[in-house]
C-alpha cells in the first residue's frame, strides 16, 4: 500500500496548529518527516499524523495543579511571571514559592555526613561519568542513609528537599583549571577551596560547572536558568515523579523517577545535542552550512521549537537577554536567525542553555545538570500535591495488540 503523504501546511490544518508547531513536533521526535523529491520542504505520512492525533485524544489522568500555568506564550509559577522572577528573585525563594505558595527565605543546608557519603561513592565512578549520572548516584546513596525517608508530611518533604538539592550539588567534584573548556571527564583534579563558604545554591553550583571565577553576570544568568527550569507543568519527567509520589514513594524516589525520565535527548539532555552545533558556529562557520549538515546526518535540529510556545520560548528570550554581547550568544542568535528565516521556528531553552555553557567554559553536559538541579524543586512541589491526593490513582489500561490467547 502506497503511503499517503501530506505537506506541512496540510498537516498543520489537520492538527489545528501553525506550521512552526508542526516542525516543533518533528524536532521533539513526535512526528516523523521526510524530504520531498525536490529537496525543499517536508512530507509526512498520513498514518503518522493520524497516530499523533489519536495519541492526543487518549484519555489521561486528570491532573489538577496549582503550581505552574503555561498560557498565551507565558510561564507562571503560582500566578507569578517566571521570567520576571528569573530577573529579580533567587532560586531558594522561587523553590519556596513552588512548594508553599509563598517565596521561601530559608537557606538550603548541606548535610556533612550525606555529602561525605555521596563523595565517597562518586569517587568510584569512571571519569567519563556525566554530571547527571553523579546526581542520580547521590540521590540513591543519601536515600539509603536516611532512616526517615518515608516521612511524606509537608514539613518533612520541605526539609528533605532543601537538604537534598544542596547535597546533590555539593557532592559534585569542582572543575579543574585547564588550557581550554572543561570536558565531561575533567573532574578528578580539584581547585583550591574558595576564600569564603558559598551562601547560595548558585555559588555552590558554579565551581562544579566551570573553573572560571564567578562574577555578577555569571551569577545572575545561572540563577535565572535555575529559576526558569524549576518547573514546566506536567512535562514527561514531572509525570514520572507524580506517578511515583502517587504510590507514596518517598521524596528521594520521586526525584529518582524524575531524573530517569529527564535523561533523554528529547528532554533534559537536549542542550547537550545543541552544544557541538553552537561550538561550530563559534568558529565562524556558516550557520546555513551547520544546519544543512545536521539535517543531512541527523534528520532533526535540536534547540529549536516547542509545542507549547509556537511563537517563541520566553525562557530562551530571557536567558539570551542576560547573555547578550558575548560571542556564544551571538553565534546562537545567528543560528536562530537562519532557522527562523528558513522555517519560522524560534529557538528554545536548550539553545540558550548551550550558549550559557559555552559562554562560561562549562562542559557539554552542564545544561542537563542545571536542568536536573532546578527541576528537582518542581518535582518535589508536584510530590507535595500528589501526597495530598488519592493514592495510586494513575492506572491506565493498555490496548493489547499482540497474539490472541490460545
């Protein structure tokens, strides 16, 4: 049977979206595409489009949440504009807002015994272990060492969350100074201890991502990235965290579930896919050539498009404003202009994270680590909501398509 092929405009009409949103579905791996015979534009198998429509109509659990709203191209935490919070607030305050509805004022304390345990276990990992690999190991290790981990009362979850996030960060090895940008395996040598103890999570995280000294601009952009990534409604990793919480899994297990779902190239690890493209653009290479080669060999273009933001990701816009004037940001914007001119797809947060990493000589996986640390606050906020709900409420029924019983 010959496949019936549709153009981008025809697919957009069937889905009731703009053509840019169709390309966003492609970039996120939700809809396969192929080049037409003339080499211009894309074609789509009608069966794939119908499957996407059917998937969107499937019955899903009704998750009512008071945490995050995405509407009309804006992102809001508890009714407050997240981009404004990113420019004016600290991460600890925003985490408190997500957890309780009011900005937090308590610091995130580190547990010395938990940090020591996580560092001992982390030292056994191979040098090539990614930052998020280390975060996952830390969460599992300190969970096993916490005899009160099954306490899911709100006060206990808040105390666990503050200590957990600080310990996850503190257990990461500091970056060593070297002749060039840090690489994923360059974690065995340590830099000298800072002159003063860090007082915020950003100050604690910074030396785990780069050997550059922190300055006001770096502090502000990393703080903004953490805030903008703290939550994003019911993303895949958040759904995984809520399913775990619905079974009354303890907060560490909830975070582990979120980290597992985050670890994909179509979610938290997407910025790592963008990093080499942006590194090439920094050398002065032609943006069109970079895009063409990526499409020729990989078939998609990470760092662009988001189904929830067809007119542009406000998180990316906010970060690019803070990075303005640096070659990494300029290179990212050249790529963005080339893609927007060709297909109308705006950049997303993953391109901005890659620019942040290159701007401050961070490794390719730094964006995913920032994402994971930040989103831990969001997962715990959703866990608090789920603990107050009816337990074990997520039980979809599969549609069996295998061999019939004998």
